[in-house]
C-alpha cells in the first residue's frame, strides 16, 4: 500500500462544524471520518449511484464500516450521526 497523500478541499463552515462534532462523538479525526465516508461513497453501490448521476452515493454503508472498525458505536448510533450530518435529524 502506498503512503497516504494529502488532499485539500474547501468546505462550507457549517459542514466543517458538523464534521468536527461527528469526530468528537466517535472519538476519531476529521481525516478518518472523511476517509470512511469517501470509501463508502466510492464502494460498489456508490459507483452505481455515481453512474446514475446521483450525488450522495450509498453513504449508509459507512454505518457498517464504523462498527466493524471501532466497535465503539452501534449501527443505530452511527446511522443517527449520519442523519445528523446530513441535516436530517
């Protein structure tokens, strides 16, 4: 595996605030959350959504990834956090 590369992205302030809150809730870094979300988005189901012209992809698979990696949160807790990040409280 190659070494990680730094990527810069500009995000609206409100999204950064939500990202920081989510990072605090799960005890992970911004980078970890962004990496997990991006991997989920680009997964096989995410690729299908991209091919259809979808913007969001299948980010809900992130819930399963978080539970498998950290065992700190239940799938329901992670689903709730993803809904919060999307603004779908």
